[in-house]
C-alpha cells in the first residue's frame, strides 16, 4: 500500500481532543490544508465530510518514519473503517487531492495538490446528511463553536 499523508478535519486537528492521543509522536509533518469538492457536517461530537460543492479546512498529516502502519491502524480504528464498502463502516477511507496552504500563509492560498487519505462519511450516512444534516459554516470544524469565555481573576 502506498504511504499517503492523511487529511484530517475534526477531532484530530491540533488542539482537539484526539490530536495528542492518536497523532503525537507519530507524525513528521502537520500543515494547514483544504479539501476541495467536499462539505462538512456536524456529527455527534465529531464531524463528517462528504463529497460536495464546497471546501473543508483541515491539515495534512505525514506519518513519522516507521510509524505509518501503526498510524494507519489507529486511524482506521478511530474512524470505524473496516474495509472498502464494509456495511458497518462509519467512514470510508479514500484517496483525494488536498491543497496545502502556501508557505507563509495561515489558512489560504493553496499550493499544488497532494494525494492524501481522507475519511469521508460512509454512503448511508452521507445520504442522511445530504437530506437533513447540519452543515458546518465555512467547512471549518475549529470555527463551529464560540471561543472559550474569558476568565476573570
């Protein structure tokens, strides 16, 4: 199997609750990127991406040398991916082009496309989301909620 980077867009992003649990110490590079031709929907505490007429913001994550098999197995388990087209898949792992942010750019200005693994909602879930799901405005999971309240001393 080709060792592709991963495009992550939800709880695996830096600062989110699964980042350190699954990615810390297993990656050699993490950089902002976008997934074109995709939509992002709210899920039960985590998002779903589907194909569509939009853009999803996230990050391209490259496995550290020697860590790819472990990282792939961990992410397949987290995303409840049991194999191509498996009826119990929560997500399908598919290879799609992602666009890394240009050097010196915070989140915009795509560089050339990079083929990456991305976990998209399994077909039955994608149909349900298209029929009545709640889109994440702007396709950016990190902007879906207000910033934490300021603490007063």
